[in-house]
C-alpha cells in the first residue's frame, strides 16, 4: 500500500490517527475557521537497507519499518509524504542521516500539556514570559515537528518552516507543516489514506 518507489530519504510524514491523543493535539492546534488535520510529523529514512520512518514519539524516538507503517494504516492511520519546495535529493539525504542519529533519544511525555502552554503562551504578560525562570520551566522541547525541522535546517540546509515574511518559526507544529503545504513551501508528493490496501 505504501509504494517504496515514491519514497525519498528526508520526506516529511504528516500523520493522523484515530487515537484520543491525536484528536487532542488536532483540537489544540485548530482554530475555529482553520482546523488542524494531522497530529504528528516524522521523516522517511532508509536504514539497514529498509525503508521506514524515524518518529519522535513518547517515550523515545523510534525507527518504524515500512511493514509497521502499513499495519498502522490498516488500523486507521493516514499518512502524507511532503517535500520542501526546491530542495535537492542530497539535502534530504543529509536531513535523513541526521534524523537517524536521534533514534533512541528521550521524547517528552507531556506533549499535549506542553502544546496547551504553547497555545496560550501569548496570553501571559510579556514581562512574565521574558523571565528566565519562566522560560526554563516552559522550555519547548524538541517535539516531532521541531525535530524534523531542525534536521532539515541544520543538516539539510533548508528551513521549510520559515514564515512567509522570512522570520523563523520557533515552535513548529503539525499545523505549521499543514500551513506550508497550503502556501506551497512544502509539496504533497504522495498520500495513503486509512484502510488502504
């Protein structure tokens, strides 16, 4: 169901699932007039001769081979495969190589709680937000989309999450990837819908 001939190392996966955590993430990242359609981002890699994805998920970053991804699709997951506009294959390979190095890294458990903080961050008064102890306590960890973006930016040389005005997006989320598809910064290359065979 996933065609390996269409996969390129460094492709960004945008995933949705029927699980309650995914629904919660999409709810937090949605606006009334602009719903978030996915809840997770990973990256396509080729490891030990096998296609798969590196997925930053609790409790640690994992490699999922193609067969496992196909079982997930049978269980109700959907996946989109995205590519940064104008990026070269070599950049994707470098990003994928960097992503492989994160396998086994700890992944923060309280994803949804931290997303709630991010959602309401702007409601804190500026003088509180600027205090170092506040920043330390609510430090944004390297979640799924941020990890994918950082590998593309640092190893691949392409910060696809940058805003249209050129400013850096400090805390990219699955909604950021969705918005970049809409703007043309990321291209939807391929998708597999839940239950596909």
